[in-house]
C-alpha cells in the first residue's frame, strides 16, 4: 500500500489549517473523498444525467445502468445473495428508520426489541418512535466491567418469547469496540428474533460478509467509505423485505395505481419511492472500486498498526485517559485529558491543524454509562500516516501541558 500515492487522490489532505498541514482524524464522522469519486459525479452531470428507470432514451438507460451496476457491486462487496436485497437509502439513519417503521408494522404491543448501550442515536430513536406508536418494549445490553465490551451474559438473559428484534452496532463509533455480531445474530436466531446490524463504522474498516454473518438487515453510509454524501444502503433478507410493507409511497415503487387499489413494485424498488440519488449512487461504485483496489484486508492491517502505535504513545501522556480498551478494536481512540474539557482540547488541537471530534458523538446513553459528558475522538482511515500520528501525539503533549 503506497500511502503517499493514495494521498494524492485526496486534494483536501493538502490543505492547511492555521498555516499548519491538515491532519484529518475525524474519519468516524466522515471519510474524505478521492478525486475519482468526484470525477464520476462530474461525468454523471456533464455526460449521463437523465432520470432512471423511466426512459427508453439512451441517457436514461446509461444512468439506469450505472445505478444498477452499483447495486450489483454493493451486493458482491458485502456478500449479499442477491442485488435485489440491496436497497438505496439516504444513509444509515434512513436505513434503520426504514426497518423500524416497516418491520415495526409487523410488531405488536408488548413485543420486545434489544438494543445495546453503545448504540448511536440513529439506532435508538427510530425504535423509540416505534415504541410510542406500537407500544413495543426496549431492552438494553450493558457494558461489562471493562467499560468497553458488551455483556453477553446479560444479552442472553434479556430474551423472552416476545423478543422480535435485536439491533446492534458492528463497531462502536466511540469505543471502537468490534462487537461479536456473528455470535449475537446466532443467539437472536435461536430465540426466533431478527437482527439488524448498524455497519456504519465497519464497512470501510473490516471485511463485511452479510451472508457469513447471517445478518437479517445490515445498514451503512457511503460518505463513511470514501463515497459521496446522500447515499446509504440497507441490505435485507429477501423473505423479510417481501413480508414488510412499503416505507414511503410515490413514483418508482408501484406496479399500478388507481384510486381504488395500488399494487407495489418488486424488490428492491418497493422501498425506493421517488427519484433516487442516482448521481451519487453511481459515484459510490467508484468508491467501492477504490477500496477494492487497495483491499479491505490491507486497509484493516494498516489502520490496526496506526491504532496500536498511537495508543502506545498516548499512554505515555500523563493525565490522559483512553475510553475503549477492547482487545478487538477498530482504529478509533476516545480520550480525555484529566481536568480539561474535551471541547478545549479539540479547539487547541484544531489550532495546530489537527481535526478531531469532541462531544457525545451521538451516543448520550453510552456517555451516561461511562459517567462523562463527552470525549475527544481521533479516528483513522487508510490515508493516515505514522508521521501524522507522531504530530498528533506531539500536539497533544503541548495541549496537555497547557490544560493540565
Ligand atoms: N451509526 C453509527 C455507528 C455511526 O457512527 C453513524 C454516523 N456517525 C450513524 C449510525 C449514522 O450515519 P449517517 O449519519 O450517515 O446516517
């Protein structure tokens, strides 16, 4: 993996912030975008733009082909048995809302949903909206005493004959913990429940195979995998998607419409009402090609080395506490400088050209469980270098000497 060559594909990485070279360590929030992806967007607008699935004319067929090629490539990338099980959404959030709203229609008052304490708000609030509408019960898997991994003993005990859904994140966006989702899905299935996996933080960092996992639903966002904003994926098993009612109504999702009776399109179109974001969907295919060329194993290996190297060096900073110490961890480091507010740490790092995230990271229940109101979070991607890690640690030493 030639990182310097790869970095040249990302013009934003040559920016300066306060006259310092940008060091971008907020990859959990969004990854930066390579030139090839933006070239595809431009070529869609300048050469191929026409509405999809509608026209017999050449442009419409070209745009449709590009969109449907992405669907096939996504299916192949995640090991989905069929491209018809890949639904385009606006992002992870919309994918989870789709399942909560539509699969939720099949649930009854008193049915139970198991979430975990480390979920992003987007895998909590849609289920709470369902609770308000249908009276379902939400149960929560806590952390073990290590404050980093899920307590699977409690998880097993939460099941009852009323448990219908388990919704769990593959990788925590705060702690970096890689959850044992294959095992958790297996346990869910033993109890007759379906499992939704929030893959937002896994898809660009680990090999993902929904078939091998036996996931019922798997959700992720293009903008976190070097792709454009505005596109997400919901993978769902065909038999479940067929059983579920449509999420939204409109054009594209129907077979025939009359005022008396409307019939719906086949999968995947039943869940894709209205004109899709076919421009960005086409560009997602370029992002997939980019990632495939580097290789997900290679990306995972590089990021793990960055994680190990940086964690080791951060441990030497007096007064720095790391949150998230699971042995099986993605390249996300949440920390606090003792006595300093996370916001002040983040702001001072920004003045040194370093972009990190501060705050609750849309995981307030987890913050509550940890007894804090936020952290500073540095997260890595394939283009980050060891030299950037050194500069980050040096900057943090400076900030620590100022704040504590
Ligand atoms: N789940 C997790 C674990 C996330 O990290 C994020 C984004 N921070 C989301 C869901 C939501 O993704 P999006 O905003 O792209 O819908």
